[in-house]
C-alpha cells in the first residue's frame, strides 16, 4: 500500500519528535549524571548521529512539503478548469 504525502509528512514529524526527545534525554544525562568517560563519549557520539538524522529528516520534510504544494496546485488548476468548462457549456 502506498502512503500519501501527508502520511509521509506526519511519519517524519513523529520521527523528528522522537529524536528530539532522545536528544533531551542525552543532554540531561550529560549535564546531570556522573559517568565514565567512555559512556560520555558514547552519548556524545549518539547525540551527533541523532542530530544528523534530524537534519536528514528535515530535508525530507522540506522536499515532501514542496511536493505537497505542487500536488495542491495541480488540484486547484484542475478544479478551476472543470468549473470553467461547466460555466461555459452547461450553465446556459
């Protein structure tokens, strides 16, 4: 089953929200907890990876929103053409 652009946008927004929650958790851990240096480095590396993932998702989101605008524009044009044809030929 193919998903709609809107569904894809919603899925990516949910993914970004979960990434942001994890980033908050990592940030809190780094600031408030005492931990061995290896664990700290692992958390910092995870934080970098999540930030890259968020950036990638934001690019996908930008692309999907652009595609959604194009689709909406086509819909409006088709509706306008149908209305124009109707008003010219069947309204008389």
